[in-house]
C-alpha cells in the first residue's frame, strides 16, 4: 500500500506559501517527522518520505542527537549529493508542540529562509564548538525570523509563552545544572537574549517567574546577556556586514561564558 496522504507533510496555507518563496531561490525544503522509541531511546523516520536517506545521515550522528533531543524541531542545510533544507520535527516532544505545529514549522522555515538569502552562518562543528555555533547563529537569526513571522501574521508568541512557562514549572524541582555543563550556559544565555529582545513590551504574566528561574539556575549568564543585548540593540541584523559582525561578537561572548571557570574547573 502506498502511504501517500499520511506520510506527506501537510502545511497550513501560510507555510505552504512561504515554503514556495524559499524554494524559488533554488533549494528545496523537505520536512520529516522524526519518531522516537522511548524504550530503546532511538529515533527513526517513517518509510517512504522524500529525502529519507539525507535525513538519516544526521540521525545517526551522536552529536546531532545530543542537540536534537532538546529541540522541538530543527532545520539543517544539507549540501551533499543534492542541496536541500531539511526540517525535522521531534516527535519525542510532540505532546509539547503538537497544538502549535504551525509556529514550530514556521520557525524552522525561518532558518531556511535566512539561508536562502545568503546570510553568513557559523560553521557547525562537533562538541562544544557546535553548541556555540548553534546558539550564536540563533541569536542573530531569530531577530529576523520574529520580524518576518509578524509580517506574515503567523502567531509564534503563544507557543513561545507556553514553552517558557513550562520550563519554569519544570525547573521548580531541579537543582542548578552541573558546573561542567558548558553548553547549557550558552543555551540559557541565548534564550534570555531572545526573550528580552523578542518579548519586550509584550503582555506576559510569566515574565517575572522566568527571570527569577534564570537568576536561580544560572546567575552567571547575566553579564554576558547584558553585553550581547547592548550590541544587538545597536546593530541591524538585516545588514549582511553587521550580521556577520554580530556572529563574531556573540560567538566570542558565548565562548567566554562557556569556558568561564567553574568550581569544578581545577581539581
Ligand atoms: Zn531557531
């Protein structure tokens, strides 16, 4: 039996339109739902999806999975046998995002859209450098993505509020992260920059609780976040040169934060 209708990714009209515009620059966008087996903790793809072999290349990488498990979805720019933007949805966390699928997919299309406009992006490497590359790119790109989602009247903040509020709830029973988890500091710093830039002036009852959570869990991110915010507010991410400078500045600041001495640094 041909599993055509169910295997095909259905997109809302707003997303279908945007995907078409991105593809007009010459690179196709493929979307896949990545299934998760909780017992074996393994990820798999449905049979028969377009570009299956391209997605598989990422899903067999340990480092990629380490990052992917924290995400609702991701976009990777595949430049191998045929250039493609691969959008993957993390079905392991579907219960968290399913009601807001358009917002999740729109965000990942946004990353492909920026690639299609030839903005510079940090090169992905394995290990901590890869973590820094992801969060550096995100800080600069999310400024443009938020603006474009607003322009297209795609609601992205409802889901954002929901996931931030959920993170606050989950953190209540958690202690501070381990001092040698260097990526988590970069991830938290990038998220706080996003929140303060993207939700400024928005009605959000959870704001104080969110700020208090960061202060309790990772107070050391604050000076880095303040520095990055000042820089971002005085530069234009739509300008390719300033965008590139932003990547250099942010990468350096996140790197310093990640490598900052913690209690466990010298034994
Ligand atoms: Zn993003």
